[in-house]
């Protein structure tokens, strides 16, 4: 409801303060003096009284200069924004819509709901502006409805009817939903605080998994290699043209006895030229004495789970005790196995050792910086605390070492969801296996640099857990684990962190908050939209203190991503069409400085290729050289495009409309939050964050 913005009282404001005192003496020689307060007679004369016309002119000119400066700054920012939009959308190679012909139905219902909210909000805003200009001011929170004699026309009558209908029928359900979301918000905030306290306790007590002595030390020098267990290393990949050679090179450099190590390159690529390039890379390392093989499936079903399951069915796998898994963009350090495998010794209940990820491109752009904040909190707080106190967390799908016996007893890799890593972790936990997280063992990798790649990754990460929850719930209830473990899996692991978080984030900040601008009776308190979110953002940034300047963009971007996460959560929970969609995350092929130096050294040694390949057949050498030359002679044409995201753009206009409505209510914090959040949605909807998709 529109309050009365009447500034007349400001100019008619009584400037007198204190209680007037009249002093009269019997002797009339004294004059009457009016004293405003105890020290009024001794106060200095106001400077405004001594100003002449010239001084007033200079003051006005100074204020005008400041106003012009503010307007110029705003115009510069607006012009830069328009220029960026023009550069990305007009001068780019092309503009692609979010939904192609085969994805028209994806998210259509959510888009329609948001569009209805936008159209309704625009209509109500126009109605409120007309009412405000007509002088129909109704204060808040007490609603004053004018008498019948005060009604002036049908429009006024309609406005009063709208106020009554809004207060009696619209406000109560919005208030109930907002209270429900606020309760969920507080519960999730308490969970985050407890995780942070657990992390502080771990840091303070310096708690971390330790290796006692040298597990590979042996008195028998000749048989020292037998102390090293047999380890299988798997590198699943699919059309990873940018990074396949980096990953294979890094894994082949792992310090482990060659007769105790086997590397499987599991290639699911459908590009024949890329298949030949990967074969050539494998052949090159095989000729150097590395025990490495190349596998390609003819029937590529089940995505990554099907690829891993097919590799584990090989007869020679029974000779190995552990399996390490690395995605195609991961580059493990040479001492990776020596820092992870020893934890399995004398610990028969241990099924998984998970290492932490580090990111070679975390400072590439704003999008990668924001992802680094989220993932640092996930590893250092969530997984480390759960690993220390519960011996359970979700397997990250890569940079981990499994005991093959634990995989086999838990049912192996299943193709029923897009989160096969979380699936096997839950089943292994229900079978009594324990997990260890090593926060000090880091494996370099990449985060998506384009919003399109990040969006698809997040859709898979949030739809898969809901699929898994539907499938695993009966098994969790019927399992023989303790009631505490069952409650942790159902209430915390799945419901609170996978379902409730995207639900309240989207509903509270993207739907309810803008609606309350048109329904002031259900207005959210200031601490819900400002104080608590900022405090929680501070907690999230603690594991990455260098990212503190990005706290505001992080808060706004997380609310923006709630649209994708909420849509993915719903599609996974109700088994919609996009819930089983798997899109390989686009890589850029970044390398750390040490990786680049190692690559340069290998390139220098390629001059002595004949010496290195001594003993290899001439046909293998010719084949390897042929495809290396083909790779160098056939550069790939890269076409970069922008995408338009309709849901994000529609929500941007909804939030900006609500911010305009908040001006009528003189709600400062609400206005700024809605304005900045709307601008963030606008930038994301126009694909102006991160790199362009190629």
C-alpha cells in the first residue's frame, strides 16, 4: 500500500526546542527575555544568518556540481552496461536461445509461473501508482479505508475493494508460506553454524588422519616393491579434447612401482578423430614403459557409471586391491598414491579415501571466483567435518581411492541416476564402510568458466540427489545401521542440504520477497533479507578469506542460481524429463605453472624420440607421429555464442518491478536488495557473467 510522501512538514517544522521561560522583574527597567533551554543565550549565532547572496550562490553551485557528478557516474555505468550487452549480443558470433527444439518442454511450467507473477506485478504496480497520484494514501501497518462519502469514482472504489481483498485473502497465505520458509532458513543456518564450529574445533585441535611410520619400508631391499599394494587407476572421459593429454600425462607421472600399477583410459568419445588422438597419447606412454591401456565401449550406455562398470568387469581387475579415479581435467601430483593408499593399512573397515580439489583457474573471472567460495566451504567445512565426526560424506566422483572390495560388496557402479558417485557412497555407508577425507592432499582441476557449463553442471548435481533419495529411501529405512545414521542420511544429508536449501532460497528471495512489496501486510522483517544472509555469507567465505571482497556478488549470485537448483530439484524429485540429462562439463584446458613447466620439459625431450622409443615397432611410431602431426596441423575452429535465459530475465524484470514498488513505501533496504538482485538476474539472463560458450 502506498504511504503518503508529504514533505510539507519538513519546511513547516518548528525549529524551537525546549520550554519557553518568561522572566519578569518588578523593576520595569529590565526587558523581557525568552530563553530556549539553559544555554540558549550563550549559543553562537547560526552561520546561515551571516550568509550573503554570493555565499548562497556558491553553495548552490557546489551542490549542483555534486548532483551532476552523480548523474554522470550513473550514466557512465549504464552506458558501460549497454556497451557490454551490445558487444556480447550484437558483435558476437551469434545468440542462442536457452531452449532448442529438443528442449522446449524443459522448465516450461516454471517459466509460465514466473511470467504470471511478472504480469500480475506489473498490473498491480500500475494500479498502485495511479492510486498514489490520486492521493489515496493508506498507511502501514494500520489500514485506513475511506468512508463511502469519500469515494471518488469507480476507480477509487475498485482500489478500496483491492485493499480489502488483499488484506483478507492474499496476505494470510503469503504470510504462512513466508513463515514456513523463514523457519527452514533458520534451521539451515543453524546447520551451517554447527558445521563451522566443528571446523574450528578441528583446526584448533589439529585433528586430521595420520599415517603411522613408513608403511612401505621393508628390511628386504630386493622385495621392497612387494609392500606396495596393486593399484588400478581409471581415467573416464568423454569428448575431452582440451584436457585428455594433461590428465594422462599427470597420472603416468605418479610415483608408484610400475609393476604394481595399471592405468585404464576409459574413452567414451563419439568423435573418431579424438579417439585416435587419445590412442596415440596412450601409445606414446606405453612405449615409455608405463602400464597403460585404452578402452572404448561400442555400446555407450549409463554415462560415467556404465563406463566405470564396464571397466571393472575386466578379468585382470581381480588382481588389484584398490582403484583410484580421476576425471579428465584432474592432474594428480606424483605423490598422490603414497599419501592416500597408506591410510588403508591396518584399517579393514576403511572403504574410501577422498582428496580435496584445488582449482588452476579460480581467478580466471568472477564466475570462477564465486565457485571457488562454494567449493572451498564444501571441502574444508562440510566434507572434513562429516569425515571426522561421522566417517561419511558423498564421494566426489574423482580424486579418490576406493577399496575394490567395498565397491563389490556395495553393488558396484549403478546406472540408475546421474550421481553415481553419491549412489555408491550411500550404499557403502549402509554396508558399514568408513570414509576418510584428506584436506591437505589437493588435486588440481578446473571449474567451469562459462555460465552455460556451470548451469548444466549444477542441474545434474541437484537433480541427481533427488532421484537417488527416491530410490534409496526404502533401503535406508530397512538397513541395519543405527537410528542416528538413518536420521543423518534422511534429514541432514538429503532433505536439509539437497532439498530444503534450494526450495527456501528460491521461494523466499525470488518469489515471496517481491510479492510482499505489493502485499505489505506480509512484509518480511529486515533481519531475514539482510542480517542473517550476510552473516551466513561471511561463514561461507571463511575457508577462502581472499574472496572477502566478493561477499556481495556471492550472496546475489547464489540467490540467482537458486532458480536452476530449484528447477533441478523438482525435476529430480518428480522424475521429469530433464532429471536424467547428462551433459559433459565444458573444459578450457588450463594448467598450473608446474604442469606447464613439465609439459615444456617433455616437449624438449621429444627431440630424442628415437632413443625413448627404442624397441618399439616402426608401425607404432609411424601411427603415433601421424596423429600428433594431424593434431598440430588441423586447428579447431572455435565459435563462441551467447545464450538468453528466459527464466532469469523474467525474474529480473519481476524483481526490478518490485523495487520500483518499494519506492512508494520508502523501504530503503528492500529497495536496494531488490534492485541489485534484479540487476544480477539481468546480467545472468543475458549471459554476461563468465566466459562465452564455445
